[in-house]
């Protein structure tokens, strides 16, 4: 076997030697070279052209995306400016603070507010909610028109927003981003917070009676002393959440709740009830 391989190699070398020694070999080589050079140059030119066209398209796409982003930023800023101007008119000229939530002036303010929130991003919604708080338009007390009660804010970008003592009962906040927001003392009873991002949110003393918290993300949130009576926490994630002094009852649904064993300050009675102690 070894000698047959050696013989084959020797035969191939001998054939190449005779081929090179043949004068016609160089003639054919020159012909092939003269024919191949333009083909190679054409191939290179086509590839360079294709690469330049791709780079041009990429630059145009990036420029278009940047222009679109700037236009959206300008539009959001204009939306916030118009909202604040219109609300100022309602507050000063129409005495909005003296109106109950079912009066036309309050209803107009509510419509303006919900429309603006849906159109704005998290950064500008922070400014909007601060305005609402400072103007006394959303707190749950007798003198407030409670503009966000039973509001449809599903999917809204409300990260780091200020909802301190805000009346949000019955509101639809499903799938919304409330990460890092201040919901301390807020009334969220009966609210739909299913799938909401509540990570790092402050829910201290929040009223969550009967709230839908299915699949909500409470990662590192602070719902200490919150009222969770009759709330539905099915599949909610409580990783790193602080549960000190929370209230719950026999109707609170803890089925398939996630990472309760990794939450902080879990009441001993709750651990016993769920077999974690």
C-alpha cells in the first residue's frame, strides 16, 4: 500500500515535469493569464461596488433613523408643552381644583391627561406626574378631581414616575412600566396590574385590595405595609421584594408565586401558611 502511494506521487511529479518542459504549456499559460486578468479585475470591481452600495444604504438608514428619533423627540416635547398650557388654563380660568371628577371641566382635564400619558415616554411622563401631584389633581382626598381614577393606562411608560398618594383605583395598568416609580400611599384597589413592571417601585402603604397582580414583576420593590387583601398574585415575581408588615387575607391568591423564598422580611405567618417555614 505504501509503495503504491509513492509510485502514484512519483507519476504525478513526472507528468508535471514533462508538462512544464513542453513549450506549448507556456503558450497556454499566457493565453489563460490574458483571459483571466480582466475577469479577476471585473470580479474585484463588482465586489467593491457592492460594498460601497451597502455602506451607502447603511448610512442612509442610520440617518433616517436619527431624523425619525429627533422628530419623535420634538413631537413629545410639543405634546408635553401643549398639555401643560391647556391644564394651566383649566386650573386658573376654569377652577379645575374646585370641580368634582364627574363635572365637564374635570372630564376634559382627564381626557387631556390620559391622551398625553399614552403619547409620552417615561422621561416626560415623570414631569407630567410631578405636575399632577404638585397641582393636587390626582390625590385621593375630597378636594381632588382624581384624574387617574379608573384610567386606562395599559402599556404606558411610567418608569420612575411620582404617584405618591395618587388615586388609581380601578385603573388599567396592565403591562405598564412602573419600574422605580413612587406609588407609596397610592390607592390601587381593584386596579389591573397584570404583567406590570413594578421592579424597584416604592409601594409602601399602598392599597392593593382586590388588585390583579398576575405575572407582575416586584423584583426589589418595596410593598411593605401594603394592603394585599383579596389581591391576585398568581405567578407574580417577588424576588428581593420587601414584604414587612404586609396585610393579606384568605382570599389573597399566592398560587405559583415566584421567589417568595428570596423576598425580604416575609411575615412568619405567611411562611407557615405557604409551607415555607
